[in-house]
């Protein structure tokens, strides 16, 4: 009864969402008429103008939402004739949930399962229904868990609990679409406040609907499977984020990519290799944190609620869920080909992709050390001989300072004569390990491996791991740098040839911190993206929404691509900063190779986030030190 009342209230508020805006326009119109009749013609004119703008905005927004054509659906469609068993299962689950089966089933490249509708009449009438199945989920779940997950998603449209539930579910989507369609306007500002209230009320309905959908999962799959599937989706999501962040993204950043079969094939290999770690994740206590704005109860609350639902005691189908899709590898490859922006990246299979990507990324890190050495030595390009020569001259501390590191010596041996623990992070030894590894690869005596368990490792041609630290320790001390040279010569590493590959820093792999529009850079207007490694300076027009430009930039390309396309100012090239004002920023950056860059912000500048101006100021203030940002080693 409570759920029905809440759903009814959310539907009343859905109607009120539009009535309030129209009512405001009518009120302003009435006030303008009253002002005209009271000899306040000037004020009446303003009110009438505002009322007209408001009405036009509201009508335009509602028309846009009502008439908007749905974006092309993601993924690859799986017709009934291609996967008859999958369709049989889905239709059975829809009947159990007392709702109609989807019109389409589509495979997508996400850790997700969802059902969506092309709602009509502002969310009051359902339309074409699609079910989306994430390929990573199919790879990780068995058939029983997949049944549980899909029955939950279909349960959101169930008529078994409250007939108002599906309408409230559609209404939330339409409210969000309307607010997004009117963002940046007076109408959007007025509607956004009401939308927050609506979403707060509907969130309570949504949380109850989640619990009701969980009841359907228990009835269809059994309590144990339903609880396991809830936790498993969380585990698979963590594994997917690790796979894409640690293995795929670094390759994309340096112009490489997996082949279409290898994209999901690599994830499958990672799931098998890290089975023990994933088992540890499953044993962790479920998350119990929850906010009143959350549309879902916490996992702990959902699992506890399932304990109170009668168990169905279903027989478990332990087959892999991928078996429900005949020819699954080919279908998954089609999803990868259609979902990812491979562009002109070189395509490789694993493990060759891991080796090539790690080699390029580690060389980029080594290049930061080489460029610092070249600046100190006054050379256009540095080699390993340049680095060793600086240390031999006693200029190791200068090199460390240039890299934002400490020149701290390697830890001495323990009293028992055992080697000291490797505690070189943030020291010159740390940086020298990077260039020693790079030199070994350039000399052809070593190569990088990126196993599914553990981090990248340098190995010799026979696959035996190489420890670069002993050589780096020798190379970091002026008293033993000659010994390092002899060891390198014995390994057939030519220190005069091994060295810098890239003359300038790039932003591949950098993180976006902030964005500020319409900053004067040497007198010319620019939109500035603040990265953890530098600034991207994009020429900007004098008119138009600065925030929309910033959003379009960051949504349209990676920061590495933007830095290559526009002017990029790496922090490693800045000697110091003279700051005269923080917000808005007034600063002059002094470059190490000569010249300056003047930055002048504007009051009321548009930005990506509320703190963007403060982040830009903090980044520039950090450059007042003589040392640039640390090299990534």
C-alpha cells in the first residue's frame, strides 16, 4: 500500500513538473496584465517579455522531449533465430515477472544488463522494449545467475506489485531528459529545482521497486543464486574496470588496440588468471552505505531483504551463460568492432599488445628523464651517456631536482649483510631504473611482458626476469658510475646510442583535472584544460557558451588527442610562475628554454566544474618552485 501511494505521488509530481512551469508562465502573464491596468507599463512590459520567453522555452522543451527521436540503440542485435535458447529463457522470465518480453535483445560492451523502452506521451505510455546484455557479464556468469539478473531487470516493468510502478519508472527517465534538454536556460533553472524534489520522492519508489524486483529474482532463481548474482555483478564490474584501465587504456593512449576478438578474449583470460583474487572480493562484506538520493538500496540491505523472501529452491544451471548465444566469440567480436573507436590504431592480439604498449609507455617515461638531462647538459637530445655523465660530474642532485625527485642515495645493506628493501620511490635511483630498462630494450637484450597477474616486468630474451635496480644504484652514485658503465658494456648496451626517443612531452595517459573557458593566453582568448601534467590551450571564439565548448572538447576526444591537436604546455617545460592573482588567475609562466606565457582569467568565467578556477590556480602556484612536476616512473 505504501509503495502504491508513493508511486501515485511520484506520478502526480510528474504531472506537476510541467504544471508548475506552465503555472509560472500564467502567473507572470497575469501579473503583467495587472501591471498594465495599474499604470505600470514599463514593469508590465518586462513581465510580459519574461512570460513569453518562459512559455516559449517550456513549449519548446516539451516538444523537443515529446518528439525527440531515440538515439540508435547500442550494441549488436541477437535475433530469435540466432539464439533460440536465450530467447526462450527471456520469454519465460518475462512471464514470471508478469510483463511482456522485449522486442529486441542486444549485446553491448558494458558490465550491465538492462531493459529500456521508447516511452511515449511524456513517459505515460510504453513503447518498443529492448533488453541489453553486457558481453562481460555473459563471460562471467553462469546461466542460473544470468536468469536472476534478467528477471530483476524485467521486474522493473512488472504489473504484479503495483500498476503505477512502470509508469513511475518511465517518468524518472523523462524528467531527466527534459531537464537536460533545457539546461543552461532560465526554463532549465526553474525546472531543475522541482526535478530535484521529484527525484527525491521517486527515489523512495525506486528503492522499493528494486526490492520488489529482487523478490522476482529469488522466485525465479532461488535465494542463494539471487544473492550471489547481486554480488557477482559488483565483482565483474571491478574486474572489467581493472582490465580496461590497466591493459586496454594504456594501449589506446599510445596508438595501439586489441583486435576485435582479443578485446573480450583478454577479459576472459584475466578472469581465469585472477580467479583467486576475485574469490577474495566475493568474500568481502557487501556495501551498506546509502543516501536518500540513491535510486537503489545498498547491497547489504538488498541481501538482507532477500533473506526474508521465501526461497524457491530451484535447480541450478551451472553452464556458462555464453552458451546461450551460439557463435558467442564472433558475436562478441562484432560488439567490440562496433562499440570502440579503434580509428587508425595498430591492432594486435595478446600478449603482443601488452608487450608493445608497455614498451611505448615505459619509453615515454624514460624520455622525461632524458629531456631533463638534455636541458641540464644544454643538448638537443640526451642519451644514457648524458645521464651517466651528469651523475659522474656530481650533478645527480640537479637532475633529481629537475625531475621533482629527491637525490637520496640507495638504502644501505642491512646489518646482516642482506640487500636493503627496494625503497627507491621518488628518488634518482627510481628514475635511473627507468632509463636502464629502456636502454636494455633499445639494445635488444630485454623486452617487456605484461602478465594477467602482477605488473609489467622486464625479461631477457629467454624470459628470465631482469632486475634493473643494482645497475641503477651504481649509476646514481658518482663513485660507482664507472662500474655501471662497465656492467652495461658487458651486457652489450651502447650508452651513446640508447636514449631519448621523443623531443617533446605529450599528454598521453594524463588525467583531466579542470577546465576554464575564455582565458587570455598571451592576449588571445583560449579555453584551458588543466591536466596533471600540463595545460591544453584551445583557441576560443568571443561568443557562445564556454561550458558547452569545454564539455564538447572532453567528450569528443581523449586529453592525449586534444594535446596533440592544440597547443600543449607541459609543466616540465616551466621553470617558474609569477602569480599576481588567483581567481581569476593572473600569472606569467617562465619557460626553461626561454620565453614566457601570460595567463589572464575573467571574472565570472564559465568552467567545467565549480572548483575549476581554483584547480587552475593551484596548478600554476605549484610551478613557482624551481622543480617541475615529477616524472612518472
